[in-house]
C-alpha cells in the first residue's frame, strides 16, 4: 500500500526533510488560519513534519496536539517544540468535537482520494462546531507515486467536486501559492480553508 512506502521515505529522510522545511517562512498562512480561530483555541497539527508550525502556534498561546506517521519526524518535532508528538496515521484519528482548528499543511496529500474521503470525515468529527481546517495540496491532476512518495494533487475544479461528497463541511477559501522552498519556485500549491457546518 502507498502509505508504507511514503512513511519509509520520511523515516529514512527525516532529518534532511526537517532541515529543508523547518525555516520556511509560512507566516502569512499561519496568521490567516490563526485569525479564523478563537484566541487560545485548540489546534491539531495533523502531520506535523519538522514541528515548524507547532512552534509558531504555541508561541501564539494556542493549545496544540500534534501527530505524524513517521516515528523519526515525531522524535525531531518533539525535540524541536518541547511537546510530545504522537505517532499516528491519519486514519486513526478518532476524537469527537475536540479542536477549534486542524492544520494539515502539505500532509494529507499523500493519501489516495478514497482514503482522503474517510480522513476528511474523521477530521470533521474531530472539530468543534464551526471549526476550521487548513490544508494544502500540490496543484494539478496527478495521482500516484512521485519521488518515492504517493501524492494526490488537486486543481480547484477537482477539489470542488471531491468536497461535495463530504458531509457537514463547506469550502470557504481557495488560493494558489508558489513553493517557498529554495529552488522550488515553479511548483504551485492549492491552499484551502474549510469550515464545519
């Protein structure tokens, strides 16, 4: 299955991946997400990678739970942020109405569309009423393996169609950004804000 291979990739490349992403300036998006949440609200960092975003949200007085499927990334992110990052697969989320916001920054893009449908359902259940999800996908139509990892890419049209099959959620905002990592400026990302209704 796609997931095991993707997790292998992250376990093997955890430190170089963390180094490449830990200092990326994601401030505009973090701030935008933050403004949609209650002050000192409760955030789930869903696939936290290096822990960059946990650190930011903690600095803004949010309560943060964080998970990642890669044992190595959990270790790196725990060391970096000082909070315990839980090793968990996206499909294992089973909280009910716990979070004000779920931050899934370029994380759930490694799931197939079928897996994504299930996981979005679990994310909706884990949110409080009117809770917010931020997530991002590589921009395009591709689905399959790329550089040792599985990806599901989305365009606006493709995501609009996809989200219609998920209950109790509405798409609030969509915007496109260019990759902020050095040398990756040609890559486009689809950024999405969704709200539980």
